[in-house]
């Protein structure tokens, strides 16, 4: 029974060593996918928020021009 106890951890270590490259590969792929999805969502959110700001700036610009036209006219 002692030889089984000695072989068992050795077998576990071998299996772990054989599986580690696969685990690392899957982990790397998942991280890339998550990073890409996060980047896409951040870009979409920023685009939406910037569009709102651009419209607000355009509205302010029109209002200022109208006020200047009233003052000049």
C-alpha cells in the first residue's frame, strides 16, 4: 500500500503537468475574449456619451450665436 501512496502523488503531478498547458491556453483565450468584450462595451458607452456631449455643445453653440445675433441686430 505504501507504493500506491507514493505513486498517487506522482501520477497527480504528471497529470497536472500534462494538463497545465491546456489550462493556460484556455485561460489565455478566455482573458482575451473578456478583454475584447469589455473594450467593446467601453467603446460603445463612450461613443454614446460623447454623442450626447457633442449634441449639447452644438445646442449651446447655436444658442450663443442666436444671442449674439440678437445683440448685434
